[in-house]
C-alpha cells in the first residue's frame, strides 16, 4: 500500500500543480507520463468530466506520478476519488462535511477559500493549508500577500487565472507554496497527442522556482 502523504509534501513537491480536465481516459496515461518526464509529479485530475475517475486510475499507474482529485464538492465524490486511487483532494470551496470526510479517510485536503472569513472557518476546522480560488479575480497576488499579516503560518496554493506569465508573482510570496494552473495541457496538444509539447510546458513550469 502506498504511504500516505501530508498536505505539505503535496504542496512542496513542485512549484506548479497542473489542473487537468481530461475528456478521454485514453489520454490519461500518456498525459501523466509527459508531465512526469517534464518534472511535474503532482497531478490534480478534476472531476468535471465523466472520464475523471477513470483518468485517476490510469494516471496512478504511471511511475512517479502523485495523483489527486480536484473539483471534489462533497463527501460522496471524495469517497469515489479515494477509491479510484486519489492521494489528495482539492475542492473549490470549504465545508465542514468535506473536511470531516477527508480526515476520516486520512487523505490530504486543499480546500478552497477566497476571503478572510473562509480562512477563519478553515482554521477552526484544523486546516492551515488552502487553495486560494479564484485567485486572479479575488485580488491576485496582492490579496494573497495581504493575507500574510492576519494569517501567519497559513500557506496557499493560488489557482484560477494563473499562467506562465503571472505565476512568478505568486510564487515569490512567502505564504505561497505552489500554484495551480491548466496551461500545461493545452486542449489542441492533447487532442493531437502532442505529448512533446506537454512535456516541454511541464519542464518550463518545473523550473519556475
């Protein structure tokens, strides 16, 4: 059985966690292989498509890949994701039920927050690591920097509107462990099976810090 990871291990493995929307499970293994070859090991597979759970299963077989589930909205989805092999969970929001389910399953959770009140709710539930979403429309890097004052010790993975062009403005902040972004797997490249481009983008992202 694979040894459980901590949320810090997930966030510190690399500067970018790719947010993967996989339409066809057949793309999962070659996509993961290309990303890992480029130096990106932590992979967030969103549950926005019917192929999400099967893609987690396929990617989990790729050596070196640390595969988790994103867009997890409730405990039932969390259970399905863990059963499919997800080693961490990412949610766009924060609920007590989801935090409890993650704790009971023993799986790291990056719950989404966008405001000080939501961060305080998370802290009350025992969390100190969060996905900040949607980052760009919630004030961008300046807002994340401002959270450092009242929320000392809290670390973020900003996601939403992050690109190669602005990733460094977030990664330069002391309270940012990593960022999430979808630019590593352009739809045209994936549909064409152009895994060399995905590997190149992964290598570029891995070198951001």
